[in-house]
């Protein structure tokens, strides 16, 4: 590259290109700071924040991470290319130091503060905290959690720093991409763009191939290899924008008469995906994230395009002071929001769908924004402008003005924080109380041998007639299927009940045995409706006359599997479907499916666990999913009431349920 080319690139902001004969397309200077990108960051963090506050409000809000990836890929590659064109080299050491300055100080503050507060709120939040801290501080969270088998989507085991996985992906990109960029700058701009697109396409394909419907998608979501398409789309766009030959092709207004619709359409597609896609849909991982990435890339094109007739609607929106304010603080907001949500949720339990839940979520937003603003002003900004040495020098200068007692006090506080944090990490539990209870109950369930139990306590009904009238022949129901006899639908005792379920039932094991002595329970953690079908089918005709089914916490409600389970049990058994509750976007849809299935089968009733626990959010464990001891009794009472309702509906005989004390 000639000196004049470098000078021309630096003077105009238009990066020089290695293509022979290429010339800048415009003499107008490109500003060092690209206006509008903070507005896109604001969109990204809003999506992620709403999703984590309540996934049902914005099921695909996690796509905000992909918006971040595209913006980061574009910005970082642009900075690298500009530096190379300006100086003829890329100072890798300085680049990595700038990234460390940008990311580490705020990260360390959030990690230390969150750990200290979590110790005061709940020990359950400190499970595996050492691994989480190592992952956070070394930007390896994604791979450490994949190796540990944790889940991003189920959220049944709350982790303080779960959201740091994306920071790990970005930092790994920051480490490797400058080296790749340096090599690519030796070839033509078309090849650069092509390489970035090929890497992105390969990542998209790998994600689509590795995802398995019905299986937790954390591996393909967390993987750097399977989730780099956004960063690569941003990089490809940056390479094209830096090229005089290709720059015009990334201007939507030059895409023909339909080009003016491209940016609004991209915005609509991205918002629609956030509203409609969810973590359970294979479509999300087989093209959904890729489409969101492409839509974001088009939005970036709309933001950076400079039209002669002034700014566009999109540019006005993303440059709005409110969007700029949020976007500038988006990193700190991202760091703080998840620990704040967990801590507030434990301190002020609330159930989705209630006013208290809405108020606590508003409080989470206010606390997050306040902490993010303070972090931005007093941590991010000083380190960004002064650097590590400058901040240390400033702190040293302030320390020298302190009195000897003041210096001792500061030193004592710092030492105290270090010691207390170390003690917390060393003494952190290796298993939450919820997990410990589930493990104990699951072991008890595996050795379940109820023998001959007593009748269900607290439940009485009018005497059932004996003789021929007690067992009339089956009749046709209104739905067209055979109806079980009235006699078989009297309120069942424990020895007449089989129960199949997942970890919710595991956690309620002792309470179920209390309310239904002699009940036979087959429950394990992480079971799905497909597992329920396997177990029910394996027992076959040995299934008792009343069956309780509690699945759906993991992977949601599979309508086809529910129908298959009910078909296997037949119409002559009383069946209770327990609906689901938890911090999942699919709750309302899952429960509506169960209601629809039960409506067409007179021998089936839904136990409304969601409604019951919604009124008592304090009876849920720290994971916001599993019941406490009191919650387990509420679960069992809900099942008992459902059986009584089904019996009364079928026989016309009122069932009186005695209120039993919690032992």
C-alpha cells in the first residue's frame, strides 16, 4: 500500500483497499465513532432483559445476543481494518489491552459484588461459584458450562453468571480474529468478505446439524463453533464497507427500487422473531438465529448508510438520546441484570401473572439501570480514558491525601473483601438444597414399595352400591369414546393410584405419600412426556385404576405424546394431568394444550398446579421451579382435589376432603 493510499484512507475515513485500481467512492469523511450503533445495542439489551425478566413476555428475546454479535463483529473488524490502513500494521498487544480495559474492570466489580450479596441472600446461588468465577474471569464460561452439563434454557439451577457465556464467545473472537484479519488484509476485499461469510455459513450449518429436537440446546447455543455466525456477518459487512468497490453494495438505497423496503422489513423480521420464536423450537436453531443475524446486518447497513437527503427514520430512532444512553451502558446492563433478577426474585418471591411479579420486575429494571449507570460512570469510563496505569496512578494520588487512619481503613476494607470472598468460594456448597432434596427423594422413589396402604386420608364419599348396579356396562361419551363405569371413578385410595412424573413429582414425593398412603410413584428428574409414554407402556395393564401424570417441566408439553400416554391407559382409568409452572416462555401454551387434551376425554382432569402455586410464590425453591416442603403439600392437595373433582363429575357423588395438617 502506498503512503498516499494510507493518507487518503486516514483522511477520509474511507479505508483503502488492496484491489488494484480501487478508488474511494466518496470524499466525505467517515467519523471515528459510528453513530447509531449504540441504538442497536439498546435494542439488543432490551430483548435480552425482557426475556430474562419473564420469558413469556418476549420468548425470542435471547436473540438480542445475536444483535450484539453482529454489531461487535462489525465494529471490531472496522477498527482493525482502519488501524491497518492508517498505520500499515495492527498492534495486537495494544488491541488486546484495550479490550481488557473495556471488559475486565466492570466484570470484576460485578462478580465480587454479586458473590458477596448472594451469600447474604441464599447459599443456593453459590453452588459451583468457583467454576463460575473462573469462567467469568477467563472468558471461558460457555465451554466450562457445556462441560458441566448445565442448561441455559431450563434455568432450573440458577447460576449467578449464566449470562456471561456470550462474553466468553466474544472474547474468544477478540483473541483469534485480529490474527485472521491480519492475514486476510493481504488478499482482496472480495476474498475477505467471502472467508467471513463461509465461516459464518459453516457455523450456521453446524448448529443446525448438532441440534436435536426435544434435547436441551445449550451445547449448540453456547458453542463458539456453532454460534459465531453473527460475529462473522458483522465482519463480512465491515470488510465490504471498507472497500471502495464493495461499499456501494452495502447501501440499501442502491439495491434497486425495492431497496428502500429492506431496512424496515429487516426490523420487522427481527422483532417478529423475538416475539414468536422460543428456545424449544428446532426452527430457532435451524435457520431462526441465522435469519435474525441477516436482519441485524441489514439494520447495521441502514445505520451506517449516509444519504444526501438527511437521516432516515431508522437513523433518527437509533440516535435518539434515550437509545444512545441505554446503548452506551449496555455492557454494564448486561453484566448486572441477571444477578439482580436472581437476587430480587429470592428476596421477593412472586409468580408470573401476578401484580407482585410485575412490580418486582420493574424494581429489577430500576436497580439494574442504576447500577449500570454508576458502573459506566465510575468504572468503565475511567478505565477506558485513563487505562490501567492511569487509574492506578489516580487512586494512588488520592490515597496519599488520606490520613494514616483513612489508609488503614481502606486497606482493611480491601483485605476484608478479598478474605471474605475467598472464604465464600471455599465454603460454597456443591449442591443446592433443592438438588439435595431431589436426589434423596429420587432414591426413595426408586425403592418405592408401598405395599398395602390405608384409604386416602381425609376423603369420604357416599357408599358405593354393590351388585349388578355397581358396574354398569360402558357407555359412549359425548366425545364419542367409551366412558368408564361410575364405580371405577369413585375417589381412589393410595393403593389404587400410580403416579409418573419428573423432578416436580420427585420433590413432592413425601407429601404425596402423606396424602395418598400406598401410592406407587415412578418419578425421576429430567423426564419428559416421551419418557412418561415409555414407563406407562412398560407397565401396561398393571397400571392402577387412577394415574397421575406430571411432566412438562423439561422440554414442555408434547401433545402427541400426551395423547399416546392417555391412549395407552385407556378410558377406564381416572387420569390426572398436572400442569406446569416455571420461568419458561411456553407455560401458557403448554397448559392450554393440556386443557385441550383433557376436554376431549371424560376420564381425564387437569390439576391446576400453576394457579395454585401462583397464589403462593413463597412456596417455590430458589430455582423458581421446584416446590418447597409447604409447596410439595400444596402440589399434593392440588392433585387430591383434581381426583375428587373427577370423581364427583363422573359419579355425581360429592367427595368431602378433610384438611390435613402439615406434619
